[in-house]
C-alpha cells in the first residue's frame, strides 16, 4: 500500500534528506509541502513535484494525505503532531519527538486513541553499519561487552539557529544527546539505569551546550556518553569487549553515497571493514511504512527514550550537581 505524505515546514533536513528519500521508496509518495512562507513552499513544491500549501492546517485537512512528516523545531512537535493525529494522519517526527516526558506521554495516548502510528526518526538505526555491528557482537567472537562509549557533537552553528533557543526546544541534550542515549538503548537493551549526568550551560546561553552521562544496563554493562555543540566534531561509537575494541567513527551521520568504516582491534591485529553505502533515511521511511501497513502501534520505545532523557535532565539540574566556571 502506498502511503501519501505531507511535510510541515521547509526545513533543511526535509529538502536535503526526506523528500529525496521519498522519491526512492516505491511505497511512498510526496503529495504536498506546507510553509508559512508561500514562496518557500512554492519553490519546494516545484523542486519535488508536489502541491504547495501556505498554511499547516490547510495541509492537514487534505484527504489525499495519509501521513505527515514533522521537521519543525522540537518545541512545535507536540502541537502539530496532535493536530495531525486529530486530522487522522500518521506522524513521523524528527527527533526529539517532544521536549519532555509528559508531552511524549500525551502524544502516545492520542495516537492510541486515534489508532495511528507515531514515529521518532532515529534514522541511523536503519543503516546497514549498525546491523553489521550487531551481527559481529552476536557472533561472540569479540567476547562479552565491557563498556560502550558514544560521542556526538559538532562545531558552532549560526547564532540564530533554533538549537540555541530554549523556547524552541534547543539544547545539546535534546539534539545531540538523544543520539547517544538511543544507541546505548539499542545495543545494551532496555531499561538502562542512569548513574550520573552533567550538563554545561554557559552563563550567556539559554540552553545547555555540552553534556555527559554514565548509565548501566541490567547486565551491568556501563555506557559513557558525551554530546555537545560548539565542539570539535565527534560522531563515534566505541565498544570495548573481552577480546577486542570496535569503533565506528560515523555511526550517526553516514549520508547516502558514503561507505563508513568499522575498525576492530584484537590481540592479533586490526581489521578494517568498509560497509557498503546505504540510505538510512530511505530505510527509516520504509520501516515507518511497514509499521503503518502492519498496524504496529508499539510506543514503548518512544516512552523509554523520553523517560531516560528526562532522568538525565532532572539529575543534571539538581543543585548538588551544578558546577560553575573556575576550579572546584
């Protein structure tokens, strides 16, 4: 069954990644784009061969749309996801789905009531390099996992970027941190227990710019996470096992046309595995469509991700964990 999509907002990720991915997926069709800027909507529509709407609500009332993709700033996700669900549309949202646990719980309940699929677009979960890592660990040849480390951060963004604005749902935790939490959950399993966390918020900043966390799985395996803005670029997964060290230096952002490298170091030497290029946006879209067609309304992952994010934020914001500039 072909799923007909509408997009709310002409965000860069929609133009660079999502709309081109729709063109590669036989079961998907882009029907319309909506923007509050009519000229931007018209330009986007011309580029991708779809209709243009100059109002989000106008797109939601269209009868020729089955699902809506939300690339809006995080603070707007709950409002427009609720409106889309109320209009009878499935919703695929860019991450984070919402800015807090209570909002995620509300959306999950509304999706249940509407009998619609609600998804959070962690596209890296659908890249073949992650399956290679899972298969390698499952083979047992590397031995038991001792430690997982994940880092994701990038250099400064333009000052007006929504990621620096608290009112738009900005902050390093909600943006970059979510990736590290997600991969720890994926590889170590749920639930994870938070042992420690820290968020750095400069005095002149509205939002946290850097953070870190220590978590442990039910099997006693630790995960060390670090994430941030205004930093040297890092996008790495490291897994230390009984017999080896596995690293993936582009675990979260391997784009279409890029062949990522997985390195495995053992006592016998170093192996380098070049993974065939993949399109994790197209794969994530196919996965979402399969969920729609199979009526897979499992929302547990959405709630676990939100609970862990909330726990990290609450722990880090406790007064006993606050630090300021200068020596301790």
